[in-house]
C-alpha cells in the first residue's frame, strides 16, 4: 500500500459512513510464503519511508480535536483532563491519542493489520498478576483497541520514549537511543515469534521476575525486586480496604475524596442505584459461568465515581465495593468505553458495545487477562468494561529512569508489543517486511524525534488556548 494523499485523511469524518474494522484474516499459507510477501511489500513501502513526519498543510487544530474527543464525557471533569495535559509535553502526549491517530492515518502503511492497542505509549505497559498468580509484563491499557495497521502502535510507542527522555532531561542522543532500542527489540522479537508454532505463541508470556533479573544496574534491580515482592504480598483487606472504605451507619461505604473520588448526588439516589444494579446484572451475564459462581459469592455494597489517568479523565469511571463477608472485600473498576480514536481511520468496531470491544481486544493481545473482565451497558446507552482494581499491578516509574534503565525498559516494551501483535496478526509477514538490518529502527528513531517536536508544538497550542480562555482548566495541588 503506497502513501495516500493526506489532505482528506485529516478532515473530520462522519462516522455513519465509516467502513467496519473487520476481524484480521487468517493466512494459512506456509511461513516462508508469508515472510516472502512481507519482504516484497518493501518495494511499495520502503523501510526508510517511515522516517517521515511533516505536519500536513490542512492538519486539524489539536485543540479542536481535544474538545471533540471530550464529547460524551462528564463536562465538569474536562478541566481536570486539560489541567493534567497542561503539566508537560509528556502529560500532553499521554492524553493526545486522538490527535496522533489522525496524524498516523496519513502516513505510509504496509496494509498488514493487527489488533492494535491504539494508545501505545510507554506508560501503558506494566506488570500484573495472572489468574495463576504469576507476575507477567505486557500492555495493560486497551481503551482504544481496534484492528488497525501495526505501524501505528510502534510509531506511537517509539515517539513516547523520545518524549519521556526529554522530560527526564536526557540528551538528544540518549532519548533517541531509547526509541531505537524499543524498535530494534520489536523487530528482533518479531522474527523469533514468526518461527514459533501457533500454540506456543499463544501461551507465551514475559515473566516479570525474569525480566527484572536482566537489569544490569544492581540498585535498580534491587528496587524492581522489592516492588515485585510488595505487589505479590499486597493484601486487599489490610491495605486497600482501610484506605478506600469507611463504616457509616452500620454499612461499609467508599470513602469520598473529591474531586477524584465522589458519590453521585442530586436527590435521585434510588434511581441511580437501580440503574447500577441493572447494569451490574448485565455485566454478570458476560462472564463465563464459573466466574459467575465466584462473583455471586460477593454482594454489591457501594459504588463511587473515580477520576483516573490523563486521557481517560471525563469518561465515567467508578469503583465498586463488593463483600463476601465481613473480612472479604472485592474492588472492581468500572470504566466507560467510547468509540476508539482509531475508528475514523480504521473502521467501526464489529462490537456494538465498546466495553466488549475493549475486553475482546485485551483477550487477543494479552496472554492472561483478569478473571473478572466483562462489559455492560446502562439503560441510557453508556458502555462500560469492568475488571479488578489493583490486582498485583505495577506501574513503571519512568520519571525516575536514567538512560540505561530507560533503554532496558524500551526493549521490554518492544518485546511485549511484538508478542501482542504476533498473537493477533501475521508475525511472518511483519518480520519479512522488517528484515534483519537496522534500517527500520533508524527510520522510526527519526520519526520519533520529529513527532516529539510536533508534540511540543501542540502542547504550546494548549498553553495558548488556556491563556486565551478557550479552555477551562483545573490544576490539582
């Protein structure tokens, strides 16, 4: 697929006319034939063509795109979102998935699709517990997932390392090195996955403990082990329960911490409670029967709204408290799912419920998913997905990383993304296209630097919009 004219790509599209993002087709030809096809695509889409980034003449105003992406969100929370994005170009990048999706759609593409993350930046990876209580490392955010070109994810991920490196005060060379390390790891690991049998690839996971053992810096390795041990030993009853719950009038209640955690008000508590319980029953029906038996051991006691992340701020997110006894709490996280930012360019989801889109994308891309992962819909048409909260989850503290540790982390993220793409797409075709040399790695490092520059310009546009009163912001203290 050759590069297309971008003048219309960046114009707003009426979603009613968008094609459907069909499931990724299975190609049962030999591995050698598929690899050869990938290699042949280089003639139409040279590896070096991925280096390019220059804002098109008719590129849409990033503030217009931010405002548009806030449609359907809780209006009162949008100033928090803008305030968090205002903090730095790094924070802006995390909340700007819709802006970059429009930019990526006009760039060269091989036409090879995978189940894409859609918001693939370095903070959307981490360690978490499997149902067998192992700690593995993988992508852990799927709000924007959709079948789409594989290049979109690796380009957003590579650029995020340059943005983060600059935020950490790295030199230009050090920031570029981490981006190139990420892409090199993706390319080399994809070659390995292309040789694996389907079942072996499906079962493959990255062990978090083994990954930490490969950190060369002794102090950093020790910190990583300590965090793993803490996550493994974390006890919901002793830690989360006292932090999040109070006991009032003979009942357990989630503790308010406005504006970040709060109960809905307005005199319609009974209507809201009925709506929540009906939606919860809908969620229960999406679980496998054995998980329903487990869920039924708990009783829904309370729920409260919760502001999370950067890009998710304004969507309707909540935490629910369930009790299986006086000393048996279960916290579930509820997140609203809207149309993917990729939809205007990759097509509409085949799932009518965007919560199901998120859940099914997660199951395709992760080697292990939360046992309570499911979805639901309210009577007024809002879509949600539900999973456990803080289940042995470890977030990377990338703001504290030096260049060496950032490079190590970049290699891990490239590995994890390659595994996710290989699981849902055609590893042999992608590996054949990428080849053995570093040409693609260098091209994407060039792109990452250029797009990091663009991100800084867009952050300045946000700053000016706030100064001019176009956007209201709330700065958290």
